[in-house]
């Protein structure tokens, strides 16, 4: 009888340890998932901020370079793609388009010294540079959260049961065209 009691207590102890492990793992995954969701929200806020700056920048440049309609159309298309992106993969693709469009608009602006001296244009450029820096920081924070979350899901023994609890790996925010973001849009004031 004593051996049966000991085995019963050991079994109960093991079940308690396993239950505690599952609860702790589940709660830590929920925290990581929420952190990733928060980081994604930060990215979308910054992308929206940039998208709101773009029409003002386009209108300012249009006043000086109205014959550059192709550039303005590409900026408008890139802005729409950014706004409509719902997933990191869609946002990544839109990010490459946006970087190319911004480079084009700043290249056009370089041809117009009066535009470069415009206070409105200078303020928009400054706001855009600030926003680009915030997007980059948000992207790093998001990707760090995704890394931690995905690692926790993939570690043994978590990988055995957490997918059954609704946890799935998340995509990193990676830009498809690395050359498009290898450097921020160049801003040259002619000095």
C-alpha cells in the first residue's frame, strides 16, 4: 500500500509540475504575442503618419514641378499600398515601393532651388526624416518581439503543444528590396 501511495503522490506531483509548466508557458506566450501586436500597431501608426505627410509633400513639390506627373503618380500609388497593407509581408512590399518613390520625389526637388529654399518644403522634409527614423525604430522593435515570440514557440518542448493552443509564428517585417532601404531618402540642400 505504501508503494501505491508513493506512486500516486509522484504522479500527482508530476501532473502539478506539468500543469504549472503549461500555465507559465501559455501566459508568457500571451505576453509575447501582445508585445508583437503592440509593436505592429506602432509600425502602422508611423506608416500612417508618413502617409499623411506625403500628400503635403507632393502638393508642395507640384507647385514647382508640375510637369513631373509620373513621379507624383508613383508616390500616390506607393502611399496607397502603404495605407492598405494589413500584414507585415504586405507592408514590407509597400515599404520598398515607398522608398523608391520618395527617392524620386527628392531627386525632382533637387532640380528646383526655390523649392529647396521653401520653408514649407524644409519642414515637410524634416518631418519625413523624423518619421522615417521612427519607422525604422518601430520595425526593429517589432522584429525583436517576433524573434522572441517565435523562439518561444519553436523551443522544445513548447513546440509539441503550443500550436494546439492557437500560437503560430509571426512574420518578420522584412523589406523585399533591401537596396530600397539601404539608405534613407537623400536630402540635399545644395550646400
